[in-house]
C-alpha cells in the first residue's frame, strides 16, 4: 500500500544522532511525520550530533533566517595529531608532543575570540565552479581558496587535560569548527583535530527543546504533531504588523502599501485576521511583499482583479 503524505507546516527541533547524514535524518523524520514537504537548516556531518531544525511545508520558505544565524557547538579536540580531514574520519598525517600548559592554552584561546580569518577546508560543501570542494579532493585536486572572516562570539574552555580539549563555541555563520580546531592546534604548536562535535543552539533554538528519533517513534501521531512549532517561531524577534484582509490581498497581488507603521526599515512579520500570513519588506513608508504563505497567494490569484493603490 502506498504511503500517504499529508500537508504539515511548522518546525521540529530534532536531535540528530551520530553516523546519520543530515539528509538521511531529514528523510527519516519526514516519513515519520508523513509530511509532504520538508527541509533542514544547516548541515551536520555524520560524525556530528545535535540540533537540526526540520522545516515542514511552508516553513521552508522562512528558514533562511536560521541558515544565516549564529550557531553554538560543543567540540572535543584531540591535540598532538593532525588528519587529512581535520576530524576523526581522516588519516593521521602528523603527530607531535603536546607541551602546552594551561597558561599557554588560555593565551592561545584569547586570540581566537572575536573576528578571525579562516581558510575553508577542502573537505566541505563550499562550491567551486558549481561543484562542492569535497568532490575535487576525492580526485586528489586541491583548489585555491581565499581566507574568510568569521566571528567567534563566545569561546569557553571546559577542560584541558593531556591531549584533549573540550570547548564551547558560539560563532557566526560560515564558521568551520574542524578548521577552528586545526588552527588552535597549530597555534599551540602541536596540531589538533576534531573527535566530537555537538550543535547545541541555532539562534534562539536550543538543543534542550529538541527530540530524538526514539522519542518521536514512541509517540502517537497526535503527540508528534504537538511537537511541531508554528511558523512564527522562526522569526521571534522580527517586528510584527497587523493588516486587514484588503491590505493582505493587495500584497498578495504584488502591490506595495503606503503605511505609516512607526516601525524600522527591514523585514516585517505580517499578520491578518486569521494569523500569520508571511513576511514583508518595509522601506520608508512603503511595504512590499517578501514571502507570503502559498494559501494567501492562491486566494489573491482567484479573487477579484487587482485593487489599485
């Protein structure tokens, strides 16, 4: 019997397990919820675990905010060894004694707080001429890359003992934690690679509120559906603007509205009589549609001709 998928809108905070790719984890969750459409925000490698927000249905339209958001990781590093991939999946390329003491570690970590420069790793999904870098390295090719600026907002040392270091990093988008571990090891003069990584937060979403696959599998369909957060949870800090039905119809027809909202320029979360309808772009006293729910657009397309502004 063919599986029946259902329309479902919202966000599930999923705790991705070890050894599953983000896409495999996504498909498992999608099938479990029998959702017609789903996508994830922010890839985690198979050796990484932790927070993977899964967006169902209309939520995929508004997930860009999470892709651009700060992220927090708990990382375990092995000092004294470098590998081909920067993590435990690769082959060891060098071994050096770890001679750093606590004072050395504290001094080095201080240099990695704030804005830093990173060289994207070859073992990454960053694209060159339309292909991810990891496809080139599989063929033995190395592509010249440019340094990129990233920001380390917070760097906490939990422990340093012998050849291991346990840290928490809150960083801007585009930060490669494998590269971060390698660079710290290089600065200590002994090399390092990543042996454990767990994402604990993305923007305002926290791992403590996430569900594991066994937890979800043990629930009834009604209980699982109750775990799905509403679309608005993707943009809690965005200014809100209440509109009437006619104004919403105008926006859905591609028109701009002249409004004195008193709100700052930028993205605005829009609400109508029935609740959230999408996001608009405010510039001066002109409000333009940015992304609206599909149902709003369909309703406008089948309604009366465009209403002049």
